[in-house]
């Protein structure tokens, strides 16, 4: 292959030209047994909820080489997706247990703020998790990975590529990508189970390119010096979660998580969980918003991640008025919200409408109850109406 160090540097530089903020090339190796055990425990205790794909062949997900025995290198990549919202959250500056009365005095949950402000708004809105404000990041990053693959093939000897394998993943691959990101030196896993980086906080998309090409010289790899930073005594994420999904530090029960309930969950939202969702229409960022490492996050340079299509909020009346799947697809084409389909988004909107208790939404909720063809939407519309009318 020639000078592998030269190739490695070229790949890293080109990946950054493509817009990746974090890039590292690792030899394809099995993860530490403790990390594998942590994943097995998460599955065993049924924290994955109905995400059956997470439970499929867990031994291969936990060990890259069991899935790809011929793999030689894994290129681990990260992209910052942070965008300011209308009012950026106030975060504590102190990680290590000193007084943070200013933080406690100033912080309001997003739901409490929405309820307090709703009289000043003409139209009730539901909040959207930051990752979904712009274009679907899977598609955006997949295109960049394809360009990176083509670049590598152009820069290696032709004999090396005859039997090459290239597997590209963006969040959906059968590997523990946060663990590989830690191994790459990107950051650490916080108590909220997110990867936290120094420069971008936890607002980072991860991707991987796995190949049987040996990009690094044998024996040249040295372990990165580990940065001594972490959560300290901070437990803000555990305290802010309204559903208690972070049952213990570093352990997320997906079945309780608002992001799971509003996105991964395809069926009815449990009634006991509905009031806790507050004004989150799609996903939730609470455990990230309160993280001190996110207090000074830099805005993304990627135009496709900036507010468009879904944005940071959606007007509930407009969402609840979508009557056909075709209208839904046309309105949100290119957005990750497409994956939960019309029935999923309107289900969520009915819950948020009930939580906000905005009587101006009663007519559109009643129309959903009487005319919508989806039983799931009718069920949640009925609940929303009861909540607004203070009925049991």
C-alpha cells in the first residue's frame, strides 16, 4: 500500500474537508469485555423495550470481529449538529458539587416554560429534539461516507482493493459505536449514556466505515493518552428526566425515555407516561440541555443540519390537521420524522395538546377523534380531549 501513515493522514484530512469534525482510524479489534458485558446486561434487563433489532445477535453487535472477521480497520467519525434554539438553556458551570443556586433558581423545565408562556402565544407548539431540526442526518452523512470510500479506493494500490469490504454505518449499524468513539479518544460516556466530547459536548452524530484494508502500519498504533475529564459529581441529567428513564447513572431504561416513547415506540404511549412527556412532540433533549459540557457548544457548520423542514417546534394545530399519509410525506420530505409516519406524529401531538391544556385545540382534536382513520390517533385524541376538559 506504500506509506500507510501518509494514507492515514490523507484520509483524515479529506474526511474533515467533507465536514466531519472528529476523525480517527483504529485497527479493527474486539471491545473490552466489560463494555460487552454492559451491553449484554442492558439487553438482559429488557431496557431495550421493543427495539428488537438491538436484541438480534447481541454477540455480534458487542464484538465487531464476530460480525466482520476480515475487518482490518475502522474509521470512526463524528459530526457536530448543535444549533441554537429560540432561547438557549441556562446550564451550570460547576461539575464538582459546589453550590449552583443560580442554576436551580433560573432553570425551568421546557414543559413548565411552555405552559407559562402559552397565553402569550397565538398558537400552541410542540418541541422537537435538535437532531431532527434539519435534514435526515442518516442521508446527509451516508453521502459523505460514500465520498470517503471513493477517495480511499482512489488512493490505494489497485491490488489492495480486489477483495475489499467497506461497510458504512450511521447510527444504525450492528456495532457499539459509542464504545468505539471512546476508544478513538472522542470523549467519554456520561451519566446520561451519551457520548460527551470536550469541544462539542454531546451534540455529535457518529458514523463508521469498516474495511479489510490495513490502513495503519502494524505495531505503529499507540494508545491515546486518556483525557481526565468526566461527569464529576454532576447529576443534573438524572434529576431533570421527568420519566426517571435514567434509573441509575450510565443506565438508560429505553421504555421510560421520552425519545423512545415518541419515536421508537410504534404503538400506544402508556397512559401513565403521557403527562410526563410534557411538550415534547418528537424526541427529547432534556438530559443533554442540562449538561455543563453543552453550555458552550459551538454551532454546526453543516447547512443540512440547520433549521428547516421540522425545525425546533411545530404548531400543533397544523400537525393535527394532517389527514392523509401523502400530505404528511409532502410536508416533511427529507426529515427524520418520516420514520414514525403520520400516525406516530399525530399520536404525539394529541398527547402534547392534552398536556398543554390549550382549549383552542379542542376542535381539531375532536375532528381527529371523529374522522381520522387511524385507531391509534383516535385513542390519543380522546385522551387529549379528556385532559383539556379535566376529565378522568
